[in-house]
C-alpha cells in the first residue's frame, strides 16, 4: 500500500446508501470491491442494525461474506448496540464503529436509548471487540437542543479514549463551522480524533480544510457525497470522497487514492441510482466527459 498522510475511511456503502432504496446485495458488494480497488485504506461496508428500521442495510452478513480478499483495505461495520456487535463479530468484522450522540433527543431517535445508556453500550462493545471507533454524533450542534457544549463533547470523548476506543466527531446535520470546530478540537485534541462531516449547508470541505490546519488526519467521506442519517430531518449528504481527495492532492497530502478510478465508480453508481451524485468534483467531471 502507498504511504499516506491522511486516512480516509470510505462510508459510502453504509452511510451513503442507508437512506436510499435498497440496492441489490450483488451491487453493494461490487461497489465495495470497486472502491477498494481505488486504493482506499479503510471502508465502512455494512451496518448490523434492525433491517426493519433501515431496510437499505439488510443482508449485512451476506455483504461481509462477499468482501474481496485481495485487498489491504480495512473493513469496518457500524453497530448500534452489543447485540449488533456480536452479529458483526460472528460475521467476521472486527473493526466496529458505534454511534453515541451528544444530543439527548437525537440519541433516542437514532438508537432508542438515552445518551448515558448509549455510552454504556459503547463501553461494553469496546471491551468485547478488538478495535472500536466511537462516533460522537451532533458533536458541533443539534437540531433538537439549543446548544451542544464543547466541554460535554470532550468529556464523552475522554471516557471512550480511556476505554481504549478511538473517537470520531460527527457533524451529523452539517451545522459545523471552522469556529465551532476549533472550539471542540481545542478541548478534545485534533491529532487524536477523526471527523465525519456532512455538507447540509455547503461547509463540509471548508471545515475539512480548517481541520487539516488544526492537525486532523482522519476523515470519514462518502463516494459522490451520498448519505445522511435517516433519523435527523436536517441531515444532508456526507463530504464527498472525491472532493476531499482532490483538495488533499493539491495541498500535497498523500491519500493512496486513485482519483480517476474513483470518478469511474461515481459514474457507475449514478447509473444504478438513476440520478447524478451531489459531489462537486463528480459533477465537474460529468460536464468534462460530456464535452470530451
């Protein structure tokens, strides 16, 4: 694998597709293989959640069983609780992401638990699984509470880090600004957390650039900018993988990602979904290819 300066965890096969009409399992597996062939070093491929609540994520174990073996990509799965973690481990995934919200209302809507109940589940998963990343949702603001205090986010992060888990801060509904990012990252530590950014208000790439300057080197992104929580009314799509790779390459960072191959994956996925993807670089490439 090529040396990298910034780690990109591709979440398109999970976060990107979870609000879509269910895609055939064969296509989901094919998408994962194509993304891995682009040189991505980490990918969230499935969610071991209620198939009734999130039908687009049904068949998680089948997806895991079909993952390509000839790749250096690290596979991740999202789990909502200890039961989901056990299912993921049984399926053969040992890198687990689990969401804990800093917003009490969003926590109950997303996982049906209070924040503290969700914390205890995450800590139990951290004891059970080899590698756990706790994604703190609504880390920079929530549509349900007037304010999310940066010190409360830092307190949550500290509890998980003490338990041996890594932490990713999620801008679930895309309210973050560089100012809000700095307030939280100064308390949490920019060099030890990842970021999961959404582009609801068109600020995801600006926030990523600001975070880079503060020392963040881990980002969750989604192919084409797909995604968003089905449990947050104001959630827009994720920061597009191609948009971040394009920026990083120009700034001289190494990602190990082949941007041209990634844009080919965009084109295939657009055909499957029957519409253009929201990512800006993918849109520019569409126009360029039509003119060519």
